[in-house]
C-alpha cells in the first residue's frame, strides 16, 4: 500500500484535472454540478460566511476512558442507493493489549463508545489517515470512514463535483452503522447513538462542514475540520455543537485566511489549531500536536470529560509547532 499520511488535497482546475494523479480521469459534470464545484472551489480561497457570536455547546456529562485500548478493524458494504456504494472501514476499541497491532475482526471491548464519522480528502482513502484514526480508536472511539464513490483514490470515474453529494452519503453511513446496534452484529451494543461526531480532511473537511450547515445532521455533537473550509457558502445551522478547525498558515490549497473566516462564522463553541508554517498536509513534526489536540477535543466534546478540556491547551503546545484559539468554553 502506498504510504501517504493525511493527504488528499482539493487541488483541481476548473476543467477537472487533478494535480499529481495521472491515473484518474475527471468525468463530465452532471446538470447543475458545475455550479456546485464553483461554490466549493471559491471557498478554498475566500469564504463569504459572516462572523457570528458564540452559543455555548454543553457536552453530555461523563468521563473518557483512562486507559488506551487495543484496536479492531472491520469493513462494511454500506451504500446510499444502488449507484452510490460506500464501503466503510471501521476502527474500534477492542479487547486485548493496547500495545498490539490493529487486529482484523477483534472482539470489541465493553462499550458503548462514541462514534466519529471520518471523510477522506480528494483522491484519498481512509487508510491514508490510519495513524490518526487508530489513535482516536485507542482513546475510546468507534471511527467509521467511508470510501466515497467519485472522489476516492483509484476510482475509475473521479468527479470533483460529487463533493456536493457527500454530506448525504456520510449521514447514510452513520444511519447504517447505528443500525448494527439492533441486530446480531458483534458491534451491537457498542455504539453510543447519543454521542456522535464527524471529522474530515480537505474535501472531507468540506463534507464535514456540510453536515453542520446545508445538510445538517442533528445527531452530530462535534466536528473536526482538518484543512477544511465552508460547504458552498452555507451558514452553520441547527442545534449547538462543538467545532475544532486545524489549518496551516502556509496551506496553498485551502487558504489560511479562508479558514479563519469560517472559524469566526461558527456560531457555537469553537476552537482553531493553527499550525505555524504548516501546509495542506500534516507534516511529521506536527502530527503529535494535531493528534493529541484532536483526541482531547473529542474526549471533551463527546464524553464530556472535564480533564480533557483542561488538557487541550497543553496538548496544542506540544513541540511548539501550533497555537490554539480557544473559544470552546466549558472550563
């Protein structure tokens, strides 16, 4: 498998050529979809969202696990209709030693656990983010990452315009994952339907923004936008949630200024981790701070762990590579 950590930039020309991936081909736009892409691409450079005051999000009360978990791995054949297959890889807390490698079909640890729905970037796949997603699973989260049909690595019909359809895909995956609770699947009883969040990188960050705006999924309590921006200039909407943005100051794909505008437009508890000198991808020297900060954010926003909330600024300062603009409240 190719080695790519946190890749998947939204790098495309107006004609659909994707920089760096000669093996894929851009399909013609469906009716109305060219306007959708124009909206998405415009927001990578300049967001038109207006700043908004903060309404505090109050997480459900609780405590995150005090120990690291072993991690299991399973694949599911989810779909949204016959023409939108959504094969989904799931990392989850498992029984056994936390020092063991990720194990396919391992026995789930006693739950239930909060869910994190992860969306990959353009011409990427979930395994590109395995280091980060495994860290979240070790911390006590079930992480579900679909492969989108027209924006993933290796697809025969790459179609950047299809980003506009991905929020609905993500919600469908969450619905089908939660349906496992009512059957005989080994994950039944291990999924906490009341504590769900979403995260994504680049095009996946835009997808995640859509889940909190134009395609609001009220089941989601927390969101992580990694090198993301707004979804088609749609304002954030729905019940309060907690959102954390992670942006690099030297990102040439999603401009840092656009990220700052989106951050100021989040109307709920919000924070922004700024990676000084960081680009669109997370560099090896920055991964510790990004992983630790996002993990503590999830432990606070989905578990309600007050200790995790207090640790957030400390984790953001790891290595001196980033700064945290913290408007989450909740101390």
